[in-house]
C-alpha cells in the first residue's frame, strides 16, 4: 500500500514537472495551421501552395477533400537534404489505413538515391474525369518523408493576426512520375488530400501537434478572391460559430478505389434524407440516399473534385422537373439548355432580392427532417453566357456510385467545419446571404 502511495506521489510530481515544462514551451505552440485556397478559372479546381523540403520549395497542388495524402511530381528540381524515401518492410512503411507494397522507385536526379525496394502506394486521381467519380485510372507512387513548412495561426504570445511558419519534420507524402499528373489546373504538380484517413494533411498534423481535431474549409467563388483551410480550432469568433448547423459525418465502409484489400472510404459522407425545392418534396426511391455496407454504393458525399453537384439520374430527373416548375411560377423563362446543364433560363427574368437571386430554394434535408442545407441562387445558378443562367447541377447517369456528390459551386462561400473527434460537420449555408464570403475568412475568422 505504502509503496503504491509513494509511486502515486512520484507520478503526481513527475506529471507536475512535465506540465510546467510543456506550458513554458507552449508559448511557441500553434493552435491552428492555415493554407490559402485559390480557384483556377479554367478548370474550376481549387488549389493551394504547400512548401516542402529543406529549402521550403513552393508546390501548387489541387485540393481533394476526400483524398488520402499529399502526392506530387517530385521531379521538378526540388532538392532537399531532409528528404528520404521510405523503405519497404520498415515500420514507416506500415501505414495505417493504406494499401502499401514493395516496389522499385523512380530515381530522381536531385534527390537521394532510391533504396533497393521502396514503399509504394497507389493513387487515384478524381480530377481526370472532372466528375468526381473514379474511372480506375491509378498511379503508383513512392512514399517519402520531408519537412513541410506551413503557416500557423494564433501562436500564443504573438499578435492574433500573425502567421508564423512552422517546420513539420518527417511529413509523409508520395512522389509520382510526371506522366501520372494529369487533368490538373495549370501549374499544379499534384494533389493534397484532406480525407478521413491517417495519412491526410489534417490527420498527420493532429498526430504531431496538440491541436483540436477539426479543420474548416471555405472555397472562394472567383479566381480573384482567396479562400481558406484552417486545421485546428484557431480562434474563430462566435460570429461564425453561431452560424453553424451540425450534422453527423458518416463513414462509408467501402472505398470507391479498387484497393486489393478493401479500405473504408476517405470521403466525408453526410446523411441527406430527402431533397425539396421551395418546400416541395422531390420524390425518388430513397434507398439511393443510404450507402449499402457491402459495396458502399449510394449516399451523399462532399467533393472538391467536381465543379458542380452530380446527381444520380433517378434523382436528377424529378429534381430538375420540380425546379423548372417552381421557377415557372416565379415567371422565370426557360431557354435552350447549354451542356452539361439540363435547365437554363433567361437571366433577365431572374429578379434579385437584395444581392441574392430570386430563384427556388433547394434544401438538402438532413437528420430528423429538421436540419436543412439551404442552397440559394448564388450556389444553385451559374451564368454560362450573356443573358443565360443554368441550374448548376449535373446528371451523373444511372451508374453513379455515390448518388449525390456535392460539388464546388454548391460549397463556395459556405463555411464547412469538419470535426473528426466528434465526427460532425458544421456548416453555414451561404455566407453570402449574411453579407459575408470566404474571403472574409482570410483573417482566420477573426474579423
Ligand atoms: C481567369 O481570370 C483572369 C483574371 O481575372 C482572367 O484574366 C482570365 O482571362 C480568366 N481566364 C478564363 C479562362 O476565364
Ligand atoms: C538551398 O538554397 C540555397 C540558396 O538558394 C542553396 O545554396 C542550397 O544548396 C540549397 N539547399 C538545398 C538542400 O537545396
Ligand atoms: C542538392 O543539395 C546538395 C546539398 O546542398 C548539394 O550538394 C547538391 O549539389 C544539390 N544538387 C543539385 C542538383 O542542386
Ligand atoms: C505564410 O503566409 C504569408 C502571408 O500570406 C505568405 O507570404 C507565406 O508564403 C506563407 N508561408 C508559408 C510557409 O506558406
Ligand atoms: C493540449 O492542449 C490542451 C488545450 O490547450 C491543454 O489543456 C493540454 O494540457 C495540452 N496537452 C499537452 C500534452 O500539452
Ligand atoms: C481570441 O480572440 C479574442 C477576440 O479577438 C481575443 O480576446 C482572445 O485573446 C483570443 N485568444 C487567443 C488565445 O488568442
Ligand atoms: C420525400 O421524398 C423522399 C425521397 O423520395 C421520401 O423518402 C419521403 O418519404 C418524402 N417525404 C414526404 C413528406 O413526402
Ligand atoms: C428502391 O430501390 C431498391 C434498390 O434498387 C429496390 O430494391 C426497391 O424495390 C426500390 N423501391 C421502389 C419503391 O421502387
Ligand atoms: C435527432 O433526433 C434524435 C432523437 O430524437 C436526437 O437525439 C438528435 O439530437 C436529433 N438531432 C438533431 C440534429 O436534431
Ligand atoms: C448587407 O449589406 C448591405 C449593404 O452593404 C445592406 O444594405 C444589407 O442590409 C446587409 N444585409 C445584411 C443581412 O446584413
């Protein structure tokens, strides 16, 4: 008894010293990390710039919210003394939640020589088709580690708006051959994954820093404005907190990618239970809205790899009908469709209420029929040419794996916060209707 008491005392003292030491150091600890988001107006992709290597080389990458990890073409003259390949068969190659294997690596002139066998990992590029659905085009990459330099925010002891670059040693990513970098915005050399898996950017940072396990994303709607990713909680004002509506993040147990041993999906799914247009239910077979646990087919996910929301044909058709009928009652005139959209309208017949377009409101109804993701005109309509605006949704056909893929246009200027500790998504609906936009978020939500 006495000895266990002493042991307890010793532990308490040790803990006390540990806490004191870490709180002294805490002055230098970040509470969030941030990356800017740009929109590429040719491909409509969202990109960011990461800095990697001993010399912090800048690399532009497309953002894939459901992506597994960072991967890019390393053959770009980047030279880093901190770079190393991961050798197959080592503990570092035992990556949780990933299908890895032994392979021969692609030697690159500026980087250290390859080990005899490197740790390989497959990638699937969701941008190739531009539809967010996978056509099976994979690529084999070499796992590596290097120092990532990323801006942190709200470092205690610093002024609140200061961004402080922090070096993150031993950050994992993958090098892929140049020929496999396809379908990306001009200047982008790869893809950064923010998915729900241990190798994604947010998850690696959560495991290395004492930050809260959440990240937020706000996509800009033009190439002239900048959006923001914030990893960690940062110091968001209650202004933004108060706007947010909560819904669970669902894990689809089956990835859409043809991994040899099936892995869970890295995507963020949400539980849409019905769709209505101005309160009128869109009727379709609701079994499309849940994914089956054997195949992972069905359900609703969030994607930055498709510019517009894609719907399964059996949802798209009744949805389009309902929208067109509802628009007609507002005396909005339908005109010839412009591909890839199924319903287009004469802009002159679309009126405005304040800054917002007066078109039927689309509601994605979430749990309990009480939670609505409201989609107003700026997110539902897209101007395609002078005088013509179209309903910015696409028909994904009847083989679409995920029945609703919520795409970029519908996400723009919507503040999304993914809390991975509680598996909840908090979303704002359009900030625009609140006289805000994602570019107001550039100051880390402190304005
Ligand atoms: C993209 O935006 C820039 C800057 O506004 C403009 O100069 C350029 O023409 C645009 N490109 C396309 C393809 O729209
Ligand atoms: C980093 O950059 C400096 C100056 O440009 C150069 O002298 C040095 O060789 C570079 N180091 C590496 C590892 O690339
Ligand atoms: C890469 O950096 C190392 C160390 O700074 C230097 O010795 C080497 O010459 C550099 N290689 C190239 C191709 O720049
Ligand atoms: C940090 O932010 C500043 C200002 O936006 C930018 O100039 C700098 O390149 C960023 N640093 C990193 C490491 O991204
Ligand atoms: C992590 O951060 C929380 C909140 O700031 C703090 O209470 C906790 O003591 C920290 N843990 C460590 C191990 O530093
Ligand atoms: C967070 O922001 C508020 C309001 O701007 C400020 O009073 C507070 O000190 C900030 N907290 C930290 C930890 O920076
Ligand atoms: C609305 O439509 C969904 C999908 O077709 C259906 O499951 C639900 O029962 C409908 N709700 C009402 C109130 O009609
Ligand atoms: C809805 O779809 C499921 C799966 O395809 C099918 O089993 C079911 O019979 C359909 N229900 C109706 C009412 O059509
Ligand atoms: C949905 O209903 C359940 C059971 O009544 C409740 O626990 C849950 O909090 C509700 N969720 C929302 C978002 O209202
Ligand atoms: C938005 O701003 C405009 C002018 O800047 C103002 O007239 C309007 O009332 C504001 N709307 C809201 C919801 O704050």
